[in-house]
C-alpha cells in the first residue's frame, strides 16, 4: 500500500482555521491555551502553549478528524505523533478503532501479503493433527458461563439450513446430549418400575410426577388397564 492510500483522509476536507496570534482558545485536551504559532504540517494548524508546553490546538476540524479518521492519517496530515493522536482520542472519549481505522485495516487486508498470510492461516487451521491437539486440550473442560452466554446471544434468532440442522442433530446424538427442556432422562431402572408398578407407586419411587409416569407408560406402550386386551393380559 502506498502512502497516498495509507494516509488518506476519508471523511471530508479539513482546512486551517482562521486564528489570531496571542488569542486564547479552548483545547479539548489541555483546556485554555494561548496560540503562539502554526505548524508546517501538510495541514498547517495553530499551536497552543500552556505552561511551557506546545502542541497543535485540539479544536474545530481536528476534533472531527480524531473522532473519525485513522491514527496514521491524523498523525501525517497534522504533523503529530501517534501517541498524541491516542491521547486526543482518550480526552474526547473516542474508541481506539474509528471508522477510518476500520477502513484502513480492510484496505490492508486486500494487499497481496495479507492474502498470502490468510491462505497460510486457513491451511494451518484445517490441519487434522493441529485440530486434534486443540480438541484434546479442551475435551472434558466445560466452557465458562460468560462464553456460553456470548455464544447464545450470537446465535439467538439465527436460522440454520436443513443440512446444518441434520449435522447438529447427529453430533448431539453421538455425544449422547440431552436437551435441558426435556428434563432428567429416564433410566433403564426407572423404565422397569414404570412397567411393573402402578402409576402412583412408580411416581413415588422414581421421584417423578404422575403425568410424567403416564407419559412414559404411553411411550413404552405399557397398557393402562382400560382396554379389553389389557384386562385379559392381567388375567
């Protein structure tokens, strides 16, 4: 990327403001300052002095530039260091990554070197041995609660395709996962009690509700004694 693209101002044209030497103006970072000169930067800017310290006055168009442009662009066009731009952002409550910073990073990512790095990263991410090592390191370790909540929020309302749902279902079945909404899974011992005991007694011994036992009996196709076939079976 050449300098013209790297230092490009993306959100407007910025001009040197009209000022008067010796005038006192409000600097958004340092407070009240006295204008004592002008910079020789690509965009000449009034220099403010306070307690012996001199720096371009943070006001007017410079504030707008700090709020939106990238650090590199502001530092180049106003002739200040990157640290000064960062300090100005902090004073204005501007996040580290501005719109200009995002656009500059996006442009960098389309450079040939970035594409080559991306291809290498993809190849490494798909390496079977590497993936197995990562899986082994994570296996048996539950994710922190805040990570689970972040994943839930990220996928909230997301519509998966039929193929994706099928793969997810197969993965859950292989792990033996049980959805929380389904409650505690039935065990073989509980099923045996449901088959042999009356509904009330089965509910008491399994610690489940009568409705749950009735539903389980229906799923296991246990006769409830109300049909002729069931009465004959009991005899």
